């Protein structure tokens, strides 16, 4: 049951990350790749599409890790034997 839940969580994370990345890229394109208000020092604090794009991109490795089924056992079996 746990592998199924982990796989579904990975798919949900992949969907969310891809959606955020795409939304950030499309919105940034509509702004002609402007970097105005990227840092709040230039004016009023506003959400820049680059911020959303970065959050989406940052979530992709975690989602791929969950989908790939990578385990944290470092190549050992349950008995502690090292696999070849």
C-alpha cells in the first residue's frame, strides 16, 4: 500500500510542479520577460512570475524521486546484505 501512496504523491507533486512552472513561464512571457519588481527593493512588493517558475522547477526533482521509487537503503537488502 505504501508504494502506491508514494507513487500517487509523486504524480501529484509532478502535476503541481509542472503546473507552477508552466504558469510562471507563460505569465513571464506575457510580461515580455520583464524583471521589474523581481526584488522588493525596486518598488512595491509584488509576485513576479519568475518566483512561481522557480518554485515549480524546485519541486520537480522531489517528484521524480518519489515516482522513481528511489529508496534510502543504500543498496542493502532487509537482511543487511549488500546487493551487486
